[in-house]
């Protein structure tokens, strides 16, 4: 990394590493978002009835939300009838307590996990660690993120900010049995992950998952995935615990015919994802627990404009078309929900008490690309505008203004510094207009100590 | 108040007075296709799975050829029984979807447990032509929700490393589909 800052004096390379990394991140993000975007467009274009599916998807979700209490009770009955146990959690702490209690009851201290945004949202892994339980992530990307002691940056490709040589380093460092001659060839890295996790899958007694959908009528849970780690977790362990947001509900079995078309095509841009697992209650001798999570969702539901965010099926299509996300990166949104959906969901789930959260509704140029891409037609710009009106105005303004003073200036300097790094010449982000620039900048710059940067700059300016 | 009652009460309050919504279902629930077998074969092939289209009478010989020299699990018979050291598994399926190139297992007779089609690295699946439906809605209508279901569209894959598609992380790295006509 530091070689790209050839000729720069003193400790700047160290200080600026973060910024360079951000440029790498921007490059990776651009590649990822544009690739997936293209694939999505072609498979969506294949279906002559895409708009009809989208209209149905939107209406099914709205109807479900309108009758959420009734359908949740029906779901509880269906799951219970099929031998599962249903738990209800008002908030993150309660959900974590329930899950920790269930794991402890099995006598186990290790669990395997399938990527789940709900469990990230409630920071389940940390809560379990505090109870002496180790949770192992099993998605390749989540594994990279977890082993690298890092945070996910994209809903669908959470490790998109890491390149192959970084991943190799992480594996060499953290996987006990990995051979020293491991190359950074993607198939070799995938093979290393396969071997690393195989043993764990076969011996694990408890697994924790989320779900993409739950069907009230039948009690069926549905998980879509690509790698097969989901199937491993859902199938092999004796006890399965699924933590699912209450809005993931669909009323009828038939409704899956809509969402199993909308989600894979919007998400990975495939006609169908490699694996989808469906199970109803306790199957093949397993013990099954479902933890239904509120954690702010009922507050969102109470907002007439904002409640449409609960239709979200976490496909990440809105991230891939968003010009702001492409430049700012997933970490900038300060929550597990990045991109346009994060900009409307996080402030509603967490409230706009913090300046970060109050500034999120400004993380958009209101171009409307997200709405066009959204398979359940969430009018994200409409919610953003509504949230801006509701944001504690002075706080939001301050979030912009306070940083604007020195950051706006320093941002320009940073941009020029990056231009100086020849390898990254093409990667310099364009400045975003208006209040947005302040927002974008806040996320990138504070990592760099103000003084040393200035020192460096002033010396170079004179040189 | 229990968490359950409290959440239900919050929902009731949140949606009070909101209007209900009609669900328009103007999308296709079936699809005209002259050659379902051909379309299915083409779409499975798109996922880089291996496809054979054969008359029913030739299927047994094909299976013998494919499994020769391998320790194969036979879901209903006497095959290899240690999942982790088996080389592969041969199964039938419940439904197949032409438009998406998907096979669906409901783990009924001939399809083994969920683990049997997951742990071994090689999966041979025999699909009868009359099990192929045109599109997703037709498949959903044919399936029984009470059974555990596994929808398979090509071999296990990941694009997590710099967005390069790599076949096979945890599930079978080779999927071979025999369509019996
Ligand atoms: S808001 Fe829409 S496009 Fe964005 S992740 Fe949710 S469902 Fe997908």
C-alpha cells in the first residue's frame, strides 16, 4: 500500500493508509456494483412480467404489514404445530438473551452461523462472546471479515473492500492448517475456506441463522444462498436457532412464487441462486427455535411514509445503482444496513439522536435510481425527504457544518494528495454536491490526523 | 406484559386506521414453451453443471458409467454410508424448473436426507421429463411445504473474492443432471 505514496515523507504513509484503502475500496466497489448491475439488468430484462411481479411483491408486503399482528400469530401456530418453538424479542438485548439461553441449554460453547443481517443488527456475536460462546461465521465473505477483525461493507459481498492478496494474508495468519504455499488464486482461497470450515460443520451441534422469508400459512422458513454453508448450518447441527425480523413474513405459500423470482434476479443477478433451503418446524430430528425480533420495527411501522422501508427484502439492488454508495462505501453508513436502504432504515430503527444517524437522510442526491431498481418499489427518495423534514434540524445541520469547516478544505487537499499517487490517479472520487460533500467527507477523513497531514501538505505545496 | 403481547399491541397501534391492500397477480403463472426439456437443459448448462439428455432405457447404463470407481451414496439402497468420505451421491428429484434451470429435492424416496446431497463433492441427479415445469409459480404449486425442500441451481458458488466466480465452496463442486426422456 505505502508504495503508492512513493516520495512522501515521514509518517504520512502510515497515517494515510486508511485513505488509500478507501480508494481501493472505491475501486472494488465500483467494479462490484457495475458488474452486478449489468447482470441484474439482463436477467430482469428476460422476464416480460417484471413490473407485474414487482407490483405484486409490493402489495403482498404492504398487505402483510397492515395485518402483521394477525399473520405473526398464525406463523406462531404453524411453526409450533410443526414441532418448532417460537420466542418473541422486543429488542436486541432480549433477543441476545434468548439465543444465549438456548445455546447454553444445549451445553455447547461454540455455534456456527449463516450470514444474517438481523443477527448483525443486534450484535449477537458480541453478546454470545460475553457469555463465553464463540460464534463462527461460515460465509466466505463473513469469514474474511471475521478473521480480519473487520466490518462488512456491502450487503451481498461484505468483503468487497478486500483484495485477493489481503485475503491470502488473513488466511495465512488466522487459519491454523492452511499450507504456507497458499496462493492468492480465488479457487485456492475458496478451497482453503472449504477445508477450514468442513470439520467445524461436521462437529457443530448448534447453528444460528436468519431467514429471507417466513410463511405464516405453513410455518415455513426460507434461506437463499450461494455457497452451501447455509445448507451445512441448517442441516447438520442438532439444534437450529433462527433470528428473524418480524417484517420477513409472507402470508401464504403461494407468495413465494413472487419473491423467489424477485430476490435472486435483483440480488446476485442470477435467474436463481445456487441453493435455497426451506424447512417447516423441526425436521429430520432437529430441534428448532424461531426468535421473532422487533427491535424498532414496530416504530417504523407506525410511520405512514417510512413504513414502506419494512418491505425491503435486502437484495442490495439499491446499493449497486447508488452514486453515493459507490463513492462513500458501506462502512460510511455506520450500521449493518448500508446504501440507500440504510439511509432510510437506520435513522428509523435507531432514531435520529446521533449526528451520524441524523445525517443519513442527506446521504443521497435524490436521483431516484434506487427506487427504479427496488423489486418491492420502495420510494426511497420520498422517505429521505420525509426524514429530512423530521431530522432535528440544527443537529443535522451541525453534522454538516461542523465538519465542513476544516474537512471541506482538507478534502480538496486529500483529493490532490491522492492524485499525486500515480497508481490511483483514475480512482479519485468526484466531489459530491451540496450538503452531501460534507456527509461523504465526514466518513473518510477523520482517520487522518489533521496536523501531520497539514504538515505534509504544506511542505509539498512549497516544494 | 409478555414480549409477545407487547409486540402485537405495538403493531395493532401502529397500523390502526391504515387501509388494507389488494394484491394484483397479473404476472405469469405458467409459460408457453414448446421444448421444456431443451430449455431446462440449456439453463442448467448455463450454471456450468453437466447435462445429459437420454431416453429412459439408457439412464441406468449412464449412471453406472458415471459412478464407476467412485464410492457413491445410494439414498435408498446399499451404498457407501460415511458422508464425509463418500465421493458422491445419486438422487432423483421432486420438480425441475425450465426457466431457471433449477432442480428441487423434497427428500422423499430416492432423494436421500439433506446432508446426503450436501456433504459429498459430486451430485448426480436424475430428472424425469414429466417433472419439468415451465416456471417458478408452477413449481411452487407442485411442492408440499411440510417437506424440507432444497432448491439447487448449479453447483455451489461464490463471488466473494474480487467478484470472481468460483465453483464450489461447501456444497458439491460438480453437479451432473441426467434428463430422462
Ligand atoms: S430497499 Fe429495495 S432495492 Fe434496496 S435492498 Fe431493500 S428491497 Fe433491495
